[in-house]
């Protein structure tokens, strides 16, 4: 997997010819950004958006693999995932609104009912 | 009519449930008393009905007269009825006439199931199962232990039922007045009605296990009622003492039941009494059968407060006075006498075989207890305590009667004792009520002027207890004393029974003395009294507040009036029952009957002697205590040693405390320490390990969303690294 990060054919001249590694790099960057955002930000909506970003990172890998392996299963799966994500987004935002009404804040630290 | 008698316990049970429900509704508590009275009265009505008209429907739908009342007399004729098939058979084939009604299967242990095809009621064809085979159901069991919930009626049962429901209703009516205004009145009457349920079940049971159910039921009610004033430590301690001492007796009783099953294969009375081991007189018996009466005896001694298990009864007076009258004088404590009388065929057959006859043991324990408790009563200064020890003493008489083979004497005394002792306790309750709880007779005197009705009611009870000629106690006591002498002179008793007869005569003198000592002290002489601190609701009696500080007569209704039948019974029940041979006839028509030697001469002599002794005892009491003289103190001074011992009640309680209670207590403490230091500590150390672990990991569960996020990331990273570098 390390040679995925530094593939032999990665050259500036070949930018027009996108390799699998480009997609995977983009996906990894998106995923990591989402991850870092999720653990560093306090705002519930931002945190939620960060998880969506992580989602998109994963989705890109699936599409990329599907394209490079000539296998449509990955793409089908992506459509499926997007549908679910849309539904889940509606639900999650609804919850966030409810939570805001309860505490009058979007700070995630305001909720700690599970404290041991 | 006899079929209806089976409802007697259940009406009382219904009354108990209703009274119990009234505990929850404070505004309707007043109804508890009338409900309890009505449920017992209904039982009394049914009892009288079945007593006068003991007919029942047999399997052929014919009305049949119960065997103890044939040709209009309460004596066994040559006709008897098989209790199971209800067919009329000859008395020679069936020794113990009895009717067993509604034996419903109740419990079974072991045995093989008997199957029968299920028949469709409409078509009359067998019902087929899914596989086309006829369906089968269990209809019974063969072998093993089978126990029926059935009721057994014979002369003895009828006597007991009449006493329990008759005296019980009078006492319950009195209790309505006595307990008026008490906060726990619904609880009291619930326990009273439950007691009647248990006691009637006890005497109507057709097997030893059902009898044991009633036995434990009355024990429970006794416990609940002694501890009725649960705020008082002494009452709680007395309740526990009664319960624990009775458990010791019950252990013997249980072993006896087990042995009965082992040797007779059943606990049904009709099976036991007709078992060949019991019917064949003079044959060698297995050791187990020999042990049965001795085991049952232990239970009887516990319940009926005989040496060595009598210590609970005097303490049981901590309960309300109607309880002392009903449970601890008239009915429950006679359950032991009933048990021995009921199992008389077994006692009798072992009596013929064993080297030490169980009946001799019963007679000795009874005779010694009678004298022993009588002497304690001589020096007791507790109003109820005197009657409590007197009850122990009179129960001793009953056991002496049983031991002298005079079951009818014992049961006769049981009946008359129920009358006069209930009367004595209730009048003592009136005195206690009037004095707001004072019990020390040394502080009382001349109360006859304040309470004339109570004075003469108690007088009626006192002459009956003392055995003044022609009162109830005179006849019943005489039968027992005469039986002991006859057994000694003409029977197989020997010198031992003559000694016991002498003890009984001495006890008769003591009885007359202590009874009238109490009566003279309380009701004659200078008027003096000290009011106690118990507050009865005086307003209910229609008294002004300033009247509440001095004793007053009880109202006629509902307190003094129910005592009138008891007083009449104490006076004339004896002569009627004796002259018309009622008890004798009924006992003859039951399993309790035994062939005993009888002598007209000895009976006559004993009548004269015991009548003379009763009068002498009263005269002696009069010399010392009539109109408060100082002769009693002088005599006590002279006999300092014996009086000290008697005042200390022979220090039996102290002896038991040193020898049994304290060692047990110390053992308990040591066991507690071992439990705490070794077992508890070890077990707790196992508990500490996970608790410690929890304490360390707990901070990581902060409940914050970020924490969970980081945790998940760390987990995923760890798995990813694992996959990369290790696999």
C-alpha cells in the first residue's frame, strides 16, 4: 500500500492521464480532513458535515476502483450509499435542530449524558 | 346437613379476607368486628345444624344418618358407615364410626399415575387425539403418598366444633367492645377470623397433614395476635417465644407424621385406625410404630403448654385479653389434647405393647404439670398470669385424663374449661380495661363496688374453676381424678396412677385456693386501684372525661351480655353434660374412645373428696385474703424460701435462658463473626477486583462526542496498523 502513495508513474506530464493513485490520494485527503474536523470542531452541524466529508472520501475510492477494475458493483454501491446518506442527513439535521432547541446551543460538549 | 359443615372454615376464611381488606380503608374499620362475629356465628349455626341433624347424602343419593347419632341417641349402635364408599356396614367390621366428606385430591408424592380415556360428555364416545388414538388423562395415583383435602366428622369433631365456634362467637362479640377505638382493630379481627379458619380445619381434618396445616395456621395466628401490640418489646418477644417453642414441638409432630406414612402407607385417619397394626391388639409392633405416639406427644406438649414446653403460654398473655381467652385458654391450647384424643387408637395399641407406655408418659407429664403450674399460680401477682398458669394446670388435668384412658374425661374438662376459663379471662379483661391496663393485683382491692356485674360474673367462673360441687369444673375434674384412681386400683396403672391421683387432688385444693385468692384480693376489702397508662377510647362508653380516671363497669352490650351464656355454662353445663352422658356418648361414637376400668364407688368417693377440697381451698383463701388481712404477709414471711421460689416461677425461664438460649446466642455470635471476617471478607475481595478496574477505566467514558470519535479512530487505526505490519 505504501507504493500507492508514491507510484512509479506519477509525473507532472501524465496529469491528463489520471491514475488510480490520484483518486485514492484525493479520497484519503478528503477522509482525513473530515476526520480531523470531526474531532477538533465543536459545532454539531460542522461535525456532521465533517462526517459527510469522510463519507465522500470513501465513496470516491469505491468509484475509482469500480472504474479501474471495470466492475460496476462499486458504482451501484455508491448510488446506494448516496441515497442512504441523503436520508440520514435529513434525520441527523432534524436531530440537531431538536438538540438546539433543548440546550440553545450547538456545542457538542453540552451533551454528556453517557458520562460514566 | 353434614355436607354444609364443610363451609364452616371457609366462611371464617372469607371473614378474614374481608377484615384484612378493611385494614386498607381506615374509615370502614368499624365493620371488621361485626364481619368477624358474623362469620364465626354462621359457622356456629352450621355446627349446631349438623350436630342436631347429622345426615348426609351418600353415593347412592340417599340421605343417611351419621353413625354417631343412631336411633336418636348420641351413642354408637351396631351400625356404622364406611367413610369412603358411604355404605352402611356392621360395626364389627368398622371400629371407628366417622363420615369423611368431600375428600378432594390435594397433594401426592411418588406413586404411578393412573390414566383413563377422556369421554366426550355429549356423545359418550372417547375423544380422539390428533394421531387418531383416544386421549388419556391422569385420574389418580397408585402408591406413594396421597393426601386429600377432606373433612372427617365424628363425635369428637362435633364437640370441638361446637366449642370453637360457640365460645368463639361469644368472645368475638366481647372483643368488638374491648377493641373499640383501637387503631389496629381490622388487623385484630382478620387474625381472629383466620384463627377460626385454621382451628376448624384442624379439628375437621381427615388426615394428619391437613391437621398439621390447621396446627401451623393456629400457631401463626397465635403469633400474630400475641404480637398484636408490636410497639411493645415484651409483646414482640412473647410472640417470638411462643412461635419458637411451638416449633420444637412441631418437629416431633412432623416426625410422627413421617412415621405414620412409613408404617401405615397413608396419613388418613380412616386408614390408620383400620390398619391391621392398629386393630390387632397385642401383636408385636415395629419400633417405628412404637415411636409414633411419643413423637406426636412432643407436638401436643408444645401446643398445649406442658412440661417442658410450657414456658411460652404465660408470656403469651401479652396479647389482647380476648385473644388470651379464645386462643390461649379455650381453643388453640387444647389442640394438643385433641391430637392425643384423635390418635388414641395408636396410643392405645402401643400402650398394650411398649415397656414404657406413651399413655403413662402423657399421664405423668399432665399430672406433674397440673401441680407444678398450680403452685406457681399460688404466688403470682399478675391478674392474667394467675389464669395463664391455671390454664397450664388445667391442661395438665386433661392430659392426665387422656393418660388414665379417660378420653371422655379429658374432652369433658376441655369443654367445661373452655366455658369458665374464657369467662375468667374476659372478666379479667374487663377489670384490666376499667383500670386502663393495670395487671398487678397487689394494687387492687374492693373493685366489686365499682364493677358489681364483673364481680359476680367472675365469681361464676371462679367457682367452676375451683370445682365447687355441682358446677361445671366439679364434674369434669372429678371424672379425671376418678379415672386416675380407678386406673391405679383396678386398671393396669399401678401405684404410679394412685400417686398421680393424689397429685390431682392436691392440685384441686391449690386451684380453689389461688382462684379465690385472686377473687378476694381484687373484689373485696378496701377499695383501691391504680390506673394504668393504656388509653382506651372512654368516650365510646359514653363517659365524661373526669370519669375516665376511675374504674367503671363495662357496658352490657357488647361486653357483659356475651359473658352471661358463659357464666350459665360454667354453672350448669357440667351437670347437664354429665347426667345426660352427652360427652361420653359422643366420645364413644368416635375414634377417641378407649375401654377403661370404671368404678362407681371410686367416682363417688372422689366426688366427695374433691368437693370437700374445693370448699376447703376457698375457705383457706378466705382466711388469708378476705377483706384484706395481714395474715397472708405473715405466712409469706414464715415461708420465705418456698414463696421466693414460687414467685420466681421455679426459675425455669432463667434456667432455659442459661442452658439453651445463651449458649445458642453465643454460638450465633461466633458464627456471625466467622461469617463477617472470613466468608464475607473473601467474597467481598472478589467483588473488589472488577470494582477497581472500573474505577480506573471510568474517566475515559466522559460521555463527550469527541471522545467517542477519537476512540473509534484509534480503534480503526490500530486495526489498520495491525493489518499492515503484522499480517
